[in-house]
């Protein structure tokens, strides 16, 4: 019974974290005063270097703008913050060995799906995308906040699904801004 009490929180945590579709990490300059930032603009020079289609750039920037405005920011020609993005895509190959008890013509073995000895392997390839959102203080000319979101990218030509996935990435990353330590 004690083992069950110990295992339950671990299993619950694994189930909760496996449902998260975008994994987010944020970092920030502890000396920055985030309450003073009110305006923003996009850092075109940096954004032009992002290695994605121009249409996906527009989708990302539109989503970021919506999130910034929802947080009370105003887009400006003389901004407090410059917003930059960077992207990465990594192809992942997942190899799973599925073992269990089974019985076949050769005797007992490990495998519930193929009766007999041996095991079954499944191979799955996926593309994991990473989106970085940087906020740069224009007066100090320094990075003050960076959010990073990683998750599976959709392999689809469905524009609505692609748009929704981009919005999900941006929304999850921007939940981390402003840093909690600064708002208390």
C-alpha cells in the first residue's frame, strides 16, 4: 500500500506533463523593471533571419502582437521593447520496444502482440519545432526576457490547423511574461 501511495503522485505528474503540447521555458534579467515597459515594435533585422516561410512569420508576429496588446502594450515607432523571434526545427525519431507476456508455438516469451518469443518495435518520426521570443530593452540595448516553446509541429496543409498551432505556441510562451518575480 505504501508503494501505491508513493507511485500515485509520480504517475499523476507523468500523465499531466504528457498532455502538455508545448513545453515552455522563460528566462529574464532580474535587474530589469518590467513595469516600465509600455510599448513595443518588431525587430525586423532579426526576424528576417528566421528560417521559416514569410507566411509563417506573419502568423507568428500577428499572434505575438495580439498577446502583447492583450497584456496592455501599444505598438509604437518609438518602443520600449523590441520583439525578435528565432525558430528551429529538429526531426525526432522515437523507437519504442513493447514487451509483455505471450505464448506461441515456441513457448513463453515477452510480447503481448506477437504470440511467441520476441518483441515488437514501433518507430515514429516527428518534427519538433522550437520558437524563441526575445524582448529587448531599446534604451539599454539588452535582452531582458526570452521565452522558448518546444513542441511537435503539424505536418498539414490545413491553414486553420497551422494557424491554431502557432497561436498555441505563442500563447503558451507569452503566459510567462511578465516574470512572476516582477509582478509581486
